[in-house]
C-alpha cells in the first residue's frame, strides 16, 4: 500500500526547472532512495515532501490526502540533515526526548520511549553526554533516534552520512537498515553515493536533470539499466556503440563497435533493424583467460593487457581487442599472495556471455 504518492510534481527556480513532472509511489515500510549527482533535483524533491518548498504544480499525497498546503510542523514526518542539528545545551537523552516534550507526552511515557530508542541505536552509555562530547557517528545516531522517537509516518534523510569517514559510513549503513526494519518507519533517503544506495535501498529512483531516469530495485538498477545515463552513473560499465542487425524471438542481433556481432535479450522491445544504441556490460561479467572458453553462446576475443588497477578484493584490467576496442574487466583476487593474474602487454582471451549484457536505445 502506498503511503506517499507524488503526482506530476514540477518545481522551477526562475527559468530553471529543477523537478520535471515527477510521479512516484512509495510503499509503507520501504527504504526508498533518491539517487543522483548534485543539481539533479533530489534534495528539492525531498524538501517539497517535508514542506520546506512548495511544488509549482502537482500533488503530494500522504495516506491518500493532499498535503501541499500543510506546513512542515503539521506533517507527520521528520527530516535528518547532514549537519545533525542537535541542541548543544541538551544531553543525548534530552535531545531524543525533545519531540515528545513538545508534543506534551506524559513524563512517565517519555522515559521508556527514549530508553528504547537509545537501546536501538546503542547510545545507553552516552545518555548524559552533550553533543560536543560525541563522535560524528554517535551524533548522527542521536539525530536519527530523535527523529524516530515519536514514530513518524516518514523519515526523510538528506545525505546524512556524507560527513563521516568510509569505515564509519559502512557501519552506519548496517545500523540504518536495522533501525528501519525494527521500527517499520518508511525511510526516504537522498544520496549521490551509488554504492550507498545499492546497499541500503528497497527501491531506488535514479534522477538526472529533474527527471527520474529509472525506478527499480538495486538489482534491477545495476544489472538491467534502461538508459546510458543509468548504466554509466551506477558503478563501472563498458558502454560500446552498437546497431541492431537482426530481430529474433526474444533476442536481437547487434553489431558492436563496428566489429563483432552478439545476440542479446530484447529487453528494450526493439522492433526495427538499424536501431542505434549501446551494448552495456559490467566489468565483472567479462572473463579473461590464457585460452578461449569453450562454452555455448560465449564469444571469445583476442586481447592485450593495457593496464590494471589494484582494488584489494579485485583487480580492474583494461584489455585492448584486435579492432582497437578497449574493455574493462574486474577479476577477483582469490589466489593467495597474488595481486594480478596478468601483466601489461600479456596476450589473453576475453570471453563475453551476451546474456550478461544489455542493449540500450540511443
């Protein structure tokens, strides 16, 4: 059941359209992420949901009721910002209890509710400390606990982890998912970090220039991108120019890089020969070996190693095919005491299973 619906939302600042006819439906209990680069409209969309901005046209429906004219303080939701916005003169316990005091809860109900939230975010030991006595991650947990203490219908999170170091961000990813599952509150999360969105989300809306380019699960967004932008923005991806040469049942034959031909799934619903586009395939879907792989449907190509980059758990190779095409291939570093399978200028065979790639319409 949809808890929040955005219908044809448009927002302009001057002559610039920052949100362009966006429609979304967000389900109860989802961890929903708005993902995109700076300036794509994701934060403006979040601010309109919160009530800090008003749409120029379109409707925002919460539980089926239009809340366009409802002021922020009357909306049953809270926002967590990157800056935390904690009260410096209040302890952790007092910060978390503040929304309940403002709502005039009975004191005997406030204490158990605050204690439960502090336990959920592992802050019991810090209950009497002030914000300046806490680490960045602890302050972030206080901000989230304060936002959740009165069980809002929605929790809006605007790049809340971007100020934390990489290790702490990963830890907070786990904590956020646990909190969302335990409380059942619908989270709407804004980030520019692709890996963060993939790790946290039930569904992702990828935004670009005020538009939603693709909406789907993390697996759909990563494995089956619908546009060049999504394939290029989410992780690493080989994107090669391609043209449809033949249409088969459920498959299309494409000529890739004006050189070799592959049969790939017709997920784009192509109906005419000659359609231009791109063949998209992730680096980890490409294999490299000293000899060609003898498997049905797998295409093998001679290649030369032109460079490699060590990432710890994997090494990213650049291979140049005989026709000059350069492909990236990610191989797991599974062999003991060995960081690289191949060296520069080694001659190897690249193997591509066409079913692991996508044809994207130009």
